[in-house]
């Protein structure tokens, strides 16, 4: 893991045993820890793509948007409108293959599924 000139080892990939998939998160450390905790505690009844996507969308509402607003309140300046805390990447490997979810604090979630990227 790196933050500016600081580098250290930290776990970046986690598994959810039931129903069985792995995920990783990328972005600003504090926000990513909140997203990781949310996903580890989320209830996944299935790995069907639309259920996984719904859980990711819920993570934006429950975690990413509030954290972004909290950080903006600490640094109230227009020049920070595009802070990296306002975005995250979540990679998930499910039985139907890998997905890369791109999240933004304004609620946009894009699923870059591996099948749709192959051409």
C-alpha cells in the first residue's frame, strides 16, 4: 500500500465465504477501510450479478457518499471537489467471472465485467 512517499504492507484482497467470492478495494485508505468493512458485513444471499451490483450500489449510499461529505466539511474548498475520496474501485471475482466496479460519490456505479471487455 502506498500513500505519497509512505509505503507499507497491508491486506488488499478479502474473501466472503458464503456465498463464496473474493474482492479488493482501491482508493483513499480511510474510505476503503469503510467499504471493506461494509462488504465483509453485508448479507450476500447469492453471487448473481444483479444482487452483487445492488450491494455495491448500497455501499455507495451507505459509505462513500457520507464519507465524501464528511471530508468535504473538513476541507471546504472548491479545489477539492474532485478529491479521490469521492471515488473507489471494487474488484470482485464471482462464479460468472471478474467484475470491476467503478464507484463515485454522486451515486454512479459502473460494472466493467470481464466478458464485456473481451473483444
